[in-house]
């Protein structure tokens, strides 16, 4: 006799709790300089080179009030704030301070991915009372290194980084995905990681200037304008869906070296000599690390800012200076720039084969809730 009771389907288990923190050292280079020159505290400080084409590396928050920001031409920064104090960058000092800060952080958190001298992600999903532990970490870093770390917390890298960037300096703020959708709805679409200046301009041209506009847009419209992959990606970004994992050990896929000329160069002999020098310098660095690659590329930026790359894949991996220089010069001669050159670069890539599965896999949906015990 059949049972009169239908079997009940078990509910799907909830997604695993995922808590990601993005740590960003506030105005890093400027903060290092202020440690060495405490008398400049409270003044507009700009770290930038002195050449005619130098750009701002970073600026203190006092300088940012004048509209000065990273990557701005130094000449423009001087015009915006003639009273600003300009300091030449000291990258050795910044590297040393960076190591000091992240060593302190690693003492408290095992699952960390450093993504730059001043940025890192932490996977704190298994940490009890993560906000309290993060607060203690911030205090320890300040006490031991003199640096202030802003921290954004969320269920994904996307939420965490957006939060830290929006609430710094001296931020410690957590948001769920839903909270982020509402809070940042009025923010420019450019705020989202993965939305560059050109994409933002295209979105604005479509009447999609804000994240809220992007959320309200039909996905089919985005797919029609950007293609299926990018259209779906933009839609997911607008709703802060992101399940990208932390890379706890970064593997470099390429290395490059480049130079920007103080004056545009049209002399072919000088340009070829520069390509050769860059290739040899690059190979010397790679040889010292025991690294080889099989994709040689050059980068050429002309006086009108047109940027061109040319590449060639070799039969086997190498870091031989003669080989890389020869191929780089062949690529340069084949391109034969018709205008004066502003910048030259040489790159060696394909240190290891990329993972096709990872490159083509669609971005999964992320956990929606973030509950943090304090």
C-alpha cells in the first residue's frame, strides 16, 4: 500500500558565510614621508617626481582638498595648489614600510592576499568577532608602524574594496551586498571595480551614469551594447555580485620595464638603443629570480598618446638577453613608429600557461547576507 504522505524535499543548505576585508593604507607614500618629516603634518604634501612629465604618486588628504589626486600630471597639481610641498618619491623607503605593515597583519591573519604595496584582502570567514579583531589589528599597525589602515568588510572582494575606498581615511565599515546596492545607488558607475573610464563614458552616453541607473537597466540592453559576457558582468557588478576567490599566493604571469622620455624622441637609433637597454635590464632581473617566459612584447606610446603593443611568442621559454633584445628590436622595427615616441616598454610573459577553466568560467552569484558579530 502506497504511503499517503508525500516525501518532503529537503531545503537547500544556506550558502557558506563569507567575510572578506579589504585593507588599504591611507595616503601611503605621503604618510611615509610625514613620518620622516612630522613638521609637515597638516600641510598639503604631494609625492611626485620633478621631471616635466612627472605624475602624482600620492597626495596627503590636505592636498586632495585642492583636487589633487594620484596619476595627475605634477604640473597640474602645482597649478591647483602652488603652496603644496612636493617631495620626490623614495621607493626603497616605501617598500620597507610596506613589508613592515603587512608583516604585522600576517601575524594576526593567515588568509591574506597582498595586491600592492598598500593594499591587501583578508578572508576572515572563520574569525570569531571579526570587527573586534580588525579594530585591534588597525591599532597594532598604527602603534608599531605609524601607518593608518582603512578597512572595508563585506561578503565579497567587490563590496569590501568599494566600502574601504568610500569611507577612508581611518575607515572600519561593514556592509552586506544588499546594503551596498542601496548605499551606492547614487554613486557614479565608475566606482565599481571593472568599470573603467571608457566603459563609464559609454554607460553615461546610454543614460546610465550611476550604479542605480545600471541596476534599473534591462540586462538585454547591456548585452546588446557590450556583448553577452560584458553585459552580464556589468549587471552583476551593479548588484555587487562577486564570488571571486582570494589568491593566497600570487603567481606573476608577466614582467615588464619601461621608460618615459623627458622629451619626445624621433631619432630611430636612440629609440632602438633604449629598446635594447630595457630588454637587457628586464632579463637581468628575471635571471636573478630564475624566471623565464616565451612571449616577448613591446609597448610604444607616441607623442599624441596613441599606445601600441606588439608581441611574439617564442618556441621555448627564455630569459636570455640577446634573444629577448633581438625579438623586441624586430617588433619595434616592424612597427616603425611614424611619430615621435613618448614612452617605450619591453615585456616578457607566459611564465606559465593560464588556466582556461578559470578564464572562461562565468562569475557565480555571491552570498547575499553579511552578519558580523562585533
